[in-house]
């Protein structure tokens, strides 16, 4: 079964993009510096970052724009509004060995859905598409961290339940009661 990344985790590329790695991190509520978009009226803004690191010995041209991201919120995976006007994308930037490049992105969604945020990213590297990867996290009381032994009210096949199950397996046995 495919396990999503947790917000903040690095994902290593394989095959022709071996040596590159990517992560979604810095998920937090934040207002955009250029002001709110009219289409986001009544929604809560949040910000996240996408960082690409080059651990190879050659430079790679990195491209990341709004059509290469999909942001979903809540248990039903509703689409979030990606504010392209306030976001800072990566447009054809050459990332040299042992360097990073980061994109700062703003999105908006109903505040009660922000406890579960999924971000799917597909980079373009040297004019070739990479594999899509998914990160999951959230903002709020149940969003940024999931404690070991936590139980979800979601159905056992939901993404939330799968992430909690994965984190429980990775953390090992909890303290004895």
C-alpha cells in the first residue's frame, strides 16, 4: 500500500532523478502579504513551503507552478483555493549541487477543514515530469501531530486512519500502562 508522507518529511526521488529530494513543510495559518483574493472570502488562509534539494553532482532545472500542485482539505478531500497571485513558485530555476530551492504557497479553505490537509506535488525537472508524491498534515488541535495510541473516528480505510496506523507502526510500542 502506498503510504503518504507526513508534512515535514523528505521524499527521495529514484531512477533518473536519484539524488533529488523534496518536502512539503511549514504548514501554518498565515495571511498573504499582498492581501486576500476576493475568491477566498469567508475562507481561512494557510501557508506551506515546498523545498527541493539537489544532492547530485550536476545542476537541475526545477519548475513548480500552480498546475503541478493539488491541495485538498477535510475528511472528504475538498479542493482548497490556491492563491497563485500571492504564492511564490519555482519557475525554471537551476539548482546546483548541495543547494536547495523553496516555493512559498498560499491557499485558503474553510477553517473547520484545516485539521486535515493533503498536498500533492509533481515537479518538472529538466523538462521531464517526476512522480507525484503526497504529504498529509493539518492545522489545529488534531492537525500538526498525531500522538501514539490516538484513535481516529474516521472509517478504517480513510486516509486519516491510514496515516495514524502508519505513524503508530513507525513509533513502535507505546509506554506500558
